């Protein structure tokens, strides 16, 4: 958990939330501004913002990354 809290992606997301679950699972969700031309979320360097991979001794299963695009807020 400490690593996930301290890890920083390139740039600063609009919002960031960190969750935990049984089995030492950690989920970090970040919100990024979207490129107006493509709708793709981007960090300050123009690439999608991502956390670096955690050290191997902290990983029990492969890291998963998904990119979602908002289709609306109700």
C-alpha cells in the first residue's frame, strides 16, 4: 500500500483514488484530461498517464491497466 500511495505518474491527474481489497490487492484509479481531438486521456507529456510498474517483490500477479473513456455523467 505504501508503494502505491507514493508512486507518481508523469504529470498530475485531475483525480486519484486508491483502494484496497483482501489478498493485499491495491487498485489505483486516476482521471486525466482528455485530448479534445481524440477523446483519449493524456498526461502532461501528451502520453496517457500511468504509474510505473511496482517492484517485483510486491507483485503477486501481473499488473493490469485499462483505459476508459467517459461517455457521460448522470
